[in-house]
C-alpha cells in the first residue's frame, strides 16, 4: 500500500496457531507443522478489480439455470473480455494497459445481459463470535480484537462497507483490552457504518436461562450501548442467529425491553420439519407480536442449512432468494456475510464480491444498510399480510442441552437465586437505613458474570471442558459476592430495626 512507502521501517507480526484443526486425520503426524509460502507484494488495483468482476460473473453464470438467457450472455461476455487482454508478455506494460479496456467491456456486456430480479438482498458484514465454544473466554477477547481491527481497516478501503455486530460483552472486552480500537469503533458507529445490534449482553440461551436473567440480559446490553454509543445508535433488532431454540415468552420480553424485531437463522437447521414461514409475526404467551425474519442464505459446501457466515458468493446471493418461501409477500431479504463462530468477519474478497454484484442480470440486487432499516422496510410493505406463529420456536437439533454439564446448570440457578435474595435485602436495607449504600457496582458485576455464562454454547453444555472449569469459578465468585451483599444488608436491617428511634409500624 502507498501509505507504507514512506521511507520508514515497518514491522510485520504473525500470530500463529500451532495446533491442528477439526479435520485432523487418524495417525496424522503432529510433530511437524508447516507455513505455506508467503510474500509481501504490491497489488495492481485495476487488475484486481477486473478479476473480481470476472470472478463474480462466472459465479453468477454457474449458479443460473441452463435455460436462463443471461447465463449464455455472461459466459460470452467473459470470453470476449479475456480475449481483449494482451497476454503476449504476461505482466508487462501492454498487459496492464489492456486491463481497463477489458474491464469496461465486461461491465457493459453484463449490463446488457438483462435486468436484475425484482428483489433486494441487504448484505451486512458480521463477525459471529462465540464467546466460548471450542475455545475459552480469554481467547475470544483476542479474537474480538483481531476481528474488529480487520473490520476497521477494510472500512478505509470500502466506503460503502456496512458492519453489524452484536453482544455488548464483546465490546466491553475490546474497551478494556484495546481502548484505541474501541475509540475507533465509536467513531464508525457515529458515522452510521457500524451498527451495534442484539439487545442482550451476550447471545444467550433462551430455554435454560431464568426469566429474570433474560430481563437482565436486555438491561445490561441496552444500557451498555446507550452509555457508549448513544440512544439513537442502537438497533431495535434482537439478533440471535445461533441460539438453540426460543421460548414462547420471548416476544413479550423483547417488546418490554424496547426492541421491535427478531432475527435468527437457527430454526432453519431443524432436523425433521421446516418452518412454513421465513418472515412472520411471532406471537408470545400474552399476545405480544414481534416481526421476525429468518435468513435463507445457504451454506456453501455445508449441510444444506442456512448460515450467518456467508462468503458473499454468487451462489449464496441467488440461493438466498431461491430458498425464500414467501416471494408473494415481500422481496427484501437479509444476508450476513463474514467468517464467524471464531470471528474473523468479512474479507477483502467478500467485499469485492458485494461491490461487483450490486446489479447483475437474473440476480437479486445487493445493497448495504442498517438491519433495522431492512425490518422497517418489510414492516411497511408486508405487515398486514404476514402470517402469525403462535408458540415457541423449537429447534429439532442439538439434543441433550437440558442435561449436559448439569453442574453448570445448577450453578447458574443457584447464582440467580442468590442474586435475587441479595438484591431484595439490599433494597430493603436502603429503604430502612439512609446511611446504607446500595452496592450497585457489585451487583452489576455479578450479573455480568451470570449473563456471560448464559451464552448459548456455555450453559447448554456444548463447549470444551476448560470452559466449564472457568464457569464454575465465576459462579462461585458470584455467589460469594451475593453472600457478602446479603450479610451487609442484613446487618444494616438488624441495626435499624433494633434502633429505638426507628418509626413504629402501625396496624389497623
């Protein structure tokens, strides 16, 4: 990059993983690991842009039906464009001079190949970060830092890049560990290019978590976003793409927490029955309704399921529209793209795909915008015609989540009970004794630890063993804090009740 050619020394640092991934073969030699050849190179931008357009054009053509006329037009356009390249001496001046002409011709023939579909897919960058799963929480702190840094750097290259990120807990980790990075995120949020979303402190399990804890998830999450980004910056969408099912009481909590919409893809993973709707009103126990949308983006090379980790390939863009079940009701869909689970987020190639695929023949239009704006667009066009789902959103997959790691489940419930008693007694002490200082900071920290450990890969029991060693320590810490608050509150209450100057209660 030109900004590095400043006559000053620069350091290149690599953070490598020396273990093996999940595809390890039996009897594989683990004594020697290899680094593939790498180099520092300078990219010729016009050539890269031409390659991105050609890559997308070929991907669209391969994804279209053989009977679709645009397919042949695109293949012919590619053939003509590559024939325009001067390849007599690869990578000499003549080759680079021929790139702009070939690219312009390719773009013109793509435009002439036919109109886009009457459908719009909102592509939002996202880095799904499991707070714990095949790694411990201390690892996700570093993963979040690396992922968010990559997002910010790519925003400098792609002015239209819009990024959506959930889980205030991750933001808080970054605020503590990388304050300069957090300050840069705050600037992008203020610009409107980074959308804080999700509502909850973490993407919490919604079956085992107690009702009060779910309320605290919303309280902690929304409070953090407002304190650090302002009231107007936070999206009104509950973003839970990967949670293992959703209790029937959730719509009421969503609305009472001040949110309006709900997004997931996970119910699309059900083993036996597919939900009949992808966009619908989800009605809770008390009759509260929440506009809900399932992303239908297919997982390339996966298990035939939908994904929140799209690579932004043409087949996934077209597949998002093809898989959508309610084309007669609305034409606005969501595709989250970027490496996820362990984070990483969007890459330069994904963003090039998005930029190149804005309007392709026989393909949905692509744009980048707030997820909240997408929901409002769906609501304005289709609200009256959408069906209603009245019941829980049950996931027919991930068995054993009510029983696995029972010690952690018991510790969670004990922490919830302890904090209930501590808060009740502390509130009573504050009413009776004006000198008693309510331990708000202590209780908030305790609730943050409880909510952290209600993450959807922790409390259901789907994480690796070391995660639960740390979880037990944190629950013990919570219960110790709760006991200390309880003891101090009881002492204050007893002292006040034993004070002869205390007002006497009256009985009628």
